[in-house]
């Protein structure tokens, strides 16, 4: 099964490692370092044309990859649970 993250990007549910709310997680210094590391390694794809609300960590092409989404983390979780 696939889940749509935004724009034209969908990922397999089996590849999702975690779904995180941007507002509540980026208050942590460690999370900001984590996001910066992935960005520096070109492992971040922004699929949001609006204000980002969540990021999804996936195993993508045999490496972890982050997708920034305008969909809320609760909406994305509901899509996974269907």
C-alpha cells in the first residue's frame, strides 16, 4: 500500500520509519541537528507547496530519506492506519 505525502510523491507504507510533527519536534536541538545533517547530505525532499507541518522518515532507495509535507502528522498517520 502507498501513502501520498504531497505534490506527486507517494511512498510505500512498509518504507515509513516514522511520522513526526514539525512544530513539536523541532524545538529540540538534537532534532534540528538531525534535520540539518540530512539536508547537508541531500536526503531531504520537500513535497510541500505550503507551510510544512510534518516530516516523514523513510527507507528510500536503501537509505533513510526525509520528506517534508504540508499534511499534518495526524492526517498522515490516519492514512497509514487505513
